[in-house]
C-alpha cells in the first residue's frame, strides 16, 4: 500500500527495494514479535513489520507532523490495533518504556551524522528492552563510525550498504 510521507522536511524514506532486503533478513524475528521503530518518520518500517506478522509495533517519533502521519498511515492500512505511538525523543521514550516487555526487533533510522544512534545504543547497552535473542538494526550513513560497538557490548551480525545508506544488524553480547 502506498503510504504518505512528510513533504518538505529533511526526511529520507526508506526505498521499497531497501525495505524488501531489510525484511528478508529480519524475517526469522518478525512473526509474533514485539517491534520497536525509533525515529519512525512515516511509520513505514513498523507498519511493514505489522503487515508481516509482528504482534505489536511501538512507534517513537518526536516531530508532530510525523506523529500525525504515522497515525494516518496506521488507519489507512488498518493496522492501528497492533500499534502504539510514543511521542518524544528516542532516549526519553526508552527510559519511559524501561521495565516493559522486551522487544524482539529494535529498528532505528535517526537523522544521519548527528550521533543519535550512538546515544540510543549506549542506552540500550544496559537496558532490559532488547530481548535476549533479539536484534537491533541501525540505518545510517555509510560513513558513520561504529568502531565503539564492541566496547558497548555489541557484536555486528550483518552489514548491508545501499549507496547512500547502510543497515547494521547488532546483537548484545
């Protein structure tokens, strides 16, 4: 289904081809999963997870226009029943969610080149939110430095580069 995106903002919607590759890799974790979509934008990644059998998806978004769009896209796809929207910045919302059931898949697509992925990964490194056998996926610029991951207790499971973006698949050690 064609989802709406926010126009005129500095938003990089994930291309259909990239999304297909992402979900082919994530398929073992999706059915029946708890999915966390950080920096959710239009909500397309979490909505795709719901459409592929995730039990629930939590969307975290700070921008008001994107929050409205996520709800609109969830209504349009009729997947709002399995969804929850959390409004605010990623780390603040993670603190609020602490103690909730863990997430099998945590996906984040922060604005590139601002170091926000490092802040979130630092928080998650000591958090109970990632499921023990779950996976964390970061979408970032290919020039993003992830050399700090081992020090934070992460191992890289897989990396995929798609021209102007990349996905890094992580597990907590």
